[in-house]
């Protein structure tokens, strides 16, 4: 039996899909080369915006329609939308075979076995407060891996559904994470990205370090920086990233760890969401524009080559033209290297859904376009400043567009394209001189 998993949403979902793939392979199933070829298809769904749910539901509808020609084909859903809709999903997609919530993905192999025994419309969705499954199996084919270190979120930003569908914050024991990364390193993984919604909150709500765990050699006291130091000490791991950040986590210790531990990439994805203090307060983000700028100034002072990316929402309820202009100006002052710009989408049950969604769709679209155009100019300017510099890239392999050329990522998480030497192998670190720049891509010549 061949399976395929179609993933929507964030890196957390990418990681969950990877773990489920590893569990299914362990249970004796085979990964299909194409979706067409698959006897079992699982959609890993996202709930963050209404559009994301529409896409997943549309995809499930299309997949279930293929059962007319392939009656034996099984279709399942997992992830945030499955959690949010519960049993109701079967009224929207009646031919769906199974549905699994965010904290129960380890149940999937068993559910598949039940479906193959003829059961239909089965689901395993626990309360989001329940102890979650944290599978540590991996199936990555390259040399980079995601490792979830913190599940759920306690912040409850006014617009966000994540705390409702992924539950409260829970940090994994440090020992468990370090064992997982040691195993990944032994299999050839060179870069790890530590995942959590507010990742620097690691170990602030529950104990993660045991008394007999080795003490920090660099004098780190915060649970997250201690973890960074311990991951950096694992032989074979040459790059460490973490996402998503929150300004409150940009402590002096974090700045010290990032600027002194050579394995930690000088890049942070630090969503700011809005540039006006009035909107930030309505969003319940827990910081002001000034606090955000202070955090990034401290990071940049310690690391002049620091690269910064972000998320921003346009058209939050009550966002006036002058609030929007403050978002625009903050983006220029912060000088982001890249930005993901989202149009506000009301999510059922969140505090913002009670507010008047008074910015029209056309105006949200206009604001989105304005920020994208600004960011293109900024991305071009920042990347041009790297021309003639030498960048270290972790080599991915042939680029998607032109297989004659290869690509890799710089420590700043920028894609760099170059012509490979005959002996170059994916997964190695190479030095390239940047010769040309586009808003989202660097082009270079390989030095060694
Ligand atoms: N935990 C991260 C943080 O605090 O920024 C990100 C979580 S969320 C999965 C990813 C992004 O989706 C957010 O940064 C935000 O920009 C966007 N987002 C979340 N809820 C949204 C909504 N209701 N409408 C539009 N965008 C939303
Ligand atoms: Fe959502 Fe805010 Fe938590 Fe991020 S920090 S997941 S935006 S509630």
C-alpha cells in the first residue's frame, strides 16, 4: 500500500507530516512517488486563515471524488482544521475515511489499519489540554531537519486560532530533544530548525532540565539558551535555526548565545504583525513598536550580518490608514530581509472575531500589495549590499528552475544559486562570492 501526504500551513505541520510518514513506513507502508500513485492520501490541514481551510476542504473534496474510479483509495485528514471541526468534518466531506487531531498524530497507523478493515468516518481527536503525542521519528531525505521543541501556545493573540487548536504551551524534556538531534546527526543531518510558536518560551512553563543533566559550560541559565548550547555541542550539527521568535524572548542571554555559538545562524524570524501601538494592543501582542525595535537593535549591534524576516497582518479590525502607514514605516526602519504579509481573516471563537471586520477586502488587498512592493525594493537593496561578499552556503543540490545550477542557503536563510564544481556534494558547506542579486535570491560563484 502506497501513501502520500499533502501538507498545508507552517513548519510545525511539515514536521508532523514527516513524523507520520516515518511511522507509516515503519508500519510497512510505502511512500508513493506521486499522489496519483497513492492508495492512501492524508491532507495535513491548517486553520490559521479561512482561505487555508477552504483550500484543505477543496482538496479533500477532490480527493474523495477520485474514489469513484478508485473505490479502494482511502482519504484522511489531520492537523489544525481536523482539530477545529471535530466530527463536523464528516458532514462537509462525507466520503472521508478518518480524521485525526493535532495531539494524536501517533494514532494514524492504527486508524489506517481500522479503515483498511472496513471502518468509515472514524476519528481520534482529543481535548487540546490532553497530553500530546510527540513522535520523534523522521523521514527527511536531505540534510536539514525540523525538531519540535515546544508545542501549543499560551499567548492568545486576539486574532489567532492556534491556542484553540494546538492547545497550551508544553516544552519537551531537553534530554529527549538532544537524543533526537544526536540520532539525526548520526544519519547525516547537518542543520536543525527548532520549532515552537513562541520558541524562546522553551522551558518557561514546565521543567525541561533535570538535576543530573550536565551544567552549561558557557554560563547559560535560561532553558532555551542552555538548549541552544547543548545542541551546538552535538558532533555533526553545523547549523542551528529556531522559529518563531517573539520580542520578549530576545534576552541578553539569547543575544550572547546567537553571537558567540558559531553553529547558530545569524537569522531570526520575528513576526511583528503591526507597526501601530494601538493595533498591537488590540492584537494583544504584548509589546510595543519601541520594544520590537529595541529587540532588533540589540541583535544587530551584536551581529552586524544579522538577517531578519517577519510576518505582518494587514486590515486588522479598526486599522486606519495612519495605522497602516505606521506598519509601512516600521518595515522600513526594521529593514526586513523578507516578510510574509497576510490579510486579516476572522477566526471563529477568537476575541478579534467579535470586533467589526471593517477594512474591506479591496482595501486589505491594496495594503497587501503596497507592503509587497515596498518589500521587493528593500529585498533588492539588502541583497545588492551583499554583492562582492563571500557567503557560506549549505548546499541543497540542483536548483528547481535550472538543474545545471545548484542552490543552497546562506546563514541569513537567503537562497543562493551558483554553478557547482564537479566534486561538490549536497549537504556540504561551500563558500561563494556573490555577483548578482534579486529581491529574494543571490547569485554567486563558487570559491571552494
Ligand atoms: N507564533 C507565531 C507568531 O507569534 O507570530 C506565528 C503563528 S501563525 C501560525 C503564522 C502567522 O499567521 C502569524 O504570524 C500571523 O501573521 C498570521 N495569522 C495568524 N492568524 C491570522 C489571522 N486570523 N488572519 C491573518 N493572518 C493570521
Ligand atoms: Fe498565535 Fe500569537 Fe501564539 Fe503566535 S504567539 S501562535 S500569533 S497566539
